[in-house]
């Protein structure tokens, strides 16, 4: 049974209602159903999300987007044949629905091993939306796997032209060029792919192959080392995401995912994951403190402050929360509050000299403000 990345699709924006939605009860209901469906889908609550999509379909049964939404939830529940039927209904209603055609291509390739049908649906998706990266990348990968290098090269060159900021096109083209021994050109494409997606491991691996062929062995070894480092991080992330998808109501799964993003300096993703966890376990002081620190990293002291005060409310004897609050207040030029926070931090036993230095700096600022 198919699992994992092959069936991950973005939630495409559904524009099914007009500016007059508030005046139209059906349109207002449809808007509400879609908002709830997207919310539950983002939480990996596939059954709940599907129920909202089905309610929306009662109001708009001929909207292809809604059938695709149902298909995504069925895939999440591993009901692949039912998902196939929903996708067929979508393309009957709208043959130019790029996402539906792309998903059908994946179904025929991965489930039925019907590569001719897969190719047809990928091409239909590309015709429907030449800027849609996923079907072009999948078609290129399909040709590459069959050693149809010229066909793959054509697909990836077109992708680079239609979506120059998509790393997949440059990576795919670089991979083809390595096979065709055009290694100087391959290096340029692969370096572009790395600039566009620095956390993706595979461009580093193929870059190492191209550099080795050019005799640049030290650079090749560095590229391979970077690949191994990124691949481990990718595998760790895959495991964390799998836990979240399978058990979305376990707070610690979200907290671990947020911790991973924090470690890898993905502040916004970390905040989103941690907040999801707090919805399930709202009494975790350390999580509020971490979200506050993340907002400080993003230079959003106004957003950090309520998180840090909540952390103090839940865990009033932790000096670290007071230190972070002091820094937050300093950034907002609220020196009296900063002084109080640093003082409390030291009273609770902090011996960190940086806290004392900050406290003295704040007292100096307060003295300067008193000076006419």
C-alpha cells in the first residue's frame, strides 16, 4: 500500500464564492464548510475534513475542486480506489484541472504500474497549467527512470523556462546532463538548484558526481559530506511528519516536530507546529517560552511578549523566562519592565553574567531618561 511523499499535495485555493457571500446563505455556508475542511486537513484529520467537503458538495456538486479535496482526504485514509473515483469525477467536470490530472498520473504510475496512462495524465496536467511544477517534475523523473534522457531533458528545460525559481527543474536538468557527460553545464544547474533549495540533499549528491568527473575531488567530497548531513535531517523530518499524520492528536508529536524546525532554524514552521501542540496541551510553559524566543529571533518582540508572560504565569520560578522577557522588553524600549524582569531572574538564582550586564545596561538607560 502506498504511503508517504508521493501522495502529498498542496491545498489549492478554492475560489467558489463571490464578494456577495455574506448576502447569500448558501455561499456563506460554503465558505464556512471550506474553511473548516482546510483547517481539519491541515491538522491531518482526514475523516473530519472529508465530512466538511461532502457538506460543501451538497451545495456545489459540480465543483471539481471539491471532488479533488475529497480525494486528498481519501488518500490520507489510504482509501485509494475511492480517491481514484473522486479524481475521475473531477476531470469529468473539468478536464483542465491540473491537480486532478497530476494526481491521476501518480495513481496510474504508483498503484497500477500503468505508465502509458500516467504519462498521458501528466501531460494533460502540464497542458492545463504550464507553471505547475509537480507534473512536470514527475514526468521528467519517469523519463529519466526509463533512460529516455532526451525526453527528460526536454521536460526539465521547459520546466526551467516556465518556473525558473523551482529547484526541481534545475536539479532534474543537472541530473540528465551528468548522465550525458555535460558536467560543466550540470554543475551550473545543480548549484542553482542548491541556491533555490539549500536543504534538499539530492542536488549535493549529484553535484558530487559531476565534480568528481571533472577531477575536482575535494569539492566532490565536500558535496557528498553535505549530502549525508542533509539526508539524515530529511530522514528525521520524514519520521516526525509520519508520526504527526498518523497521530495528529498527540501533542508531543507536534512539539517534537516544532523542536526539529527550531534546531534547523525554520522559525515560522516551528511556531506553527508548536502552536498545534498547544491546542492539545495548553499548559506547557516551556513551549510558550520557546515560541516567545522564536518570535524574538524573527524580531517580533510584540508577539514574543504575551508568550513569555504566559510561560511565567505557568512556571513562575523559571529564571530563563524572566531573562527572555527582559530582552523582549529591552527591544521594545520598555526599560522599567526589562529591569524588573532581569532583577527577578537573578533573584531566582541566575548566575549568567549576561543577565547582570543587561540589567546594568537597563538601569543606565533609566538614569539617562531621568537626565534633562
